[in-house]
């Protein structure tokens, strides 16, 4: 997905906190003192130089929390959490691994130092490119979906991921670039929301159509796929889908009972085809739905595992529904805990009362006997 938006890299966009830190470092406090007493200045010069202050973090999120992943991606849409397969891949992976992350609402303002999305920030460092993100975060958190795969399966996975990312992806990017109207309608794209703009959608759509079509077509040509006819490209897409459908076979996931990186990549790309709204004509989607039932079931399986909040995401377009859910759950937990504690306390009070009554009972009997 590509949109004509302000393209600022990490290097030219300094977070206010970083700017503030720079100001503090630059403050000429020592110089003022030196001017007041030249003798002291001489003594001062002999002192070993203070170690340089550490550079401010080169990230947008200056007030980051340790070991929380900050994900920069595209805005949500009503059909998919992301129209970028690479962003969806990273988010799906993070969710399957249960790693704490937060989507940063940047309204498509930022790109990585490499000029693309997605990128993440972790502990003050930027990591760009979906594969690099998964590999580096995997090392950091000790999380690898492919850990139990044999060398042969790893090779197979590598080959299929390459087919999807370097071939099949261009088949649907070609369709998007040739049919921007259908893309806007079929993906229910709301550019006003995506860009956080106040310009009318009609204007934004027009700009999007012109730039996205032109840029997309250029990229598909440069890749090589774009020299073929629309029919030929559709056939390439069908062939790739068939390879995946046959390879998955009767398995729940490509390599057995648990999802691996290949399942994540398949999910993030094929959902870009499968979930285009039926309101628009789309041959490859229709072919997929008619001829790839196993792959379609795999999409549902991963969607349910990784995105239990899918409906909430696609209806509210909220970037961090998972965090809100967590908050709700922990509030519910603490309320339940509180409730249980109050229950326990009242039981203790009740028990104490009972004990007291029991202790008082013989006294009462004695008193009665006395009277
Ligand atoms: N190899 C990269 C590909 C990422 C990519 O192609 N991102 C596209 C969106 S899908 C992008 O950021 N294009 C530039 C733009 O839209 O401004 C990865 O795996 O992350």
C-alpha cells in the first residue's frame, strides 16, 4: 500500500523530548563560571573531561516503556486490520507470540529510515522491514515460531515465503494499481480517517487514485510482472494459490498443529485478496473463494487465534483494541478479586461472630441457671 503523504524519516523528525534533551546538553553552564574566575579556569582545564552525554534516542516514541514494542503501520480499514501485508504480518506475529506491543497512531506521517512501513521501535531503537523485525524481536524475546521445524521444512518455508512476497504480492498490487476505484470501494478505504485529514474524501480519493495507480504500476513494471497482460497476471496468481492450497493439504497449519512464520505470511497476504468486499468485481478473490477452501479455512483459523478482536478492530478502526481489552480484563480481575476479598472478609466477620456467639452461649446458660 502506498499513499502520497508527508514522508519524514526518523533522522529529520526529532521528537520534542529529544529536542529538549539536546537543549539541556547544549546549555553553557560551565562557560559562565569560567568567565568569572580565570584562576579557577586554569584548574578547571586540568580536570579530566566529563564523559559526553549519551545521545538522545533516535526514535519518535521518546517516553517508551522498556521491552514494549511500538509498531508503526498503516491505519485500520473496515475489511482488514491493515492493507499492508507486511504490517499485518508483523502484528499477527506479535499477537501469536504474545509480545507486548502498542500501535502508534501516526496518521501515516512516518516511514522507517529505509522509507517504508512497517517499522518498530524497541528500547529506543528502530527496526525496519518485517523480516528483520521478526528476526530481531525473536532474538530479543526468545520467540521463534519456526523453532521446531526441520532444516528441510525451514527451506520449504523460505521458498514459499519468497514466492508469496516476491511474486504473488505483485499480482494483487497490480490489480490494486489498475483498479484504484475498486480498491477504495472493496477495502472501504476512508482516507480522511487514514491520514487524519480534514480534506474531503472526494479530493483525497482523487489524489490517491492518481498517485497510487501511477506509482503502483511503475513498481509492478520494475518488478517485471507488469509487462504481462492482465489475464496472464491473473493466471500467475491462480498458480501460486494452487501451490499453497496443495501444500497445506489436510493440515491445520502448514507444518502441523501450530502456526509458523509461513502461516503468518500466507495469512497476511491472502487476506488482502480474500477479504476484498464482494461489492466489487475481483477475479482473483472469486477464484480463491471457489477453489481454495483449505487456505480459506486457514485464514479463519489464524484470524480467530491472533485477532479475537477482529470485529472490534474493523468496526471501530481502533489501533489498540488489544490494550483496551487487556485493561478491561485486568479491571474485571481486580474487581472480582476485590469482590472475593470482601466476601472473605464478611465470612471472617461472620465466623468471628459465630465464635463469639458460641463462647457466649454457655455464659448465657449459666446466667439463666443462676436466675
Ligand atoms: N520488505 C519490506 C516491504 C515493506 C513495504 O513494501 N512496505 C510498503 C507498504 S506495503 C511501503 O511502506 N511503501 C511505501 C509507502 O507506502 O510510502 C517489509 O517486509 O517490511
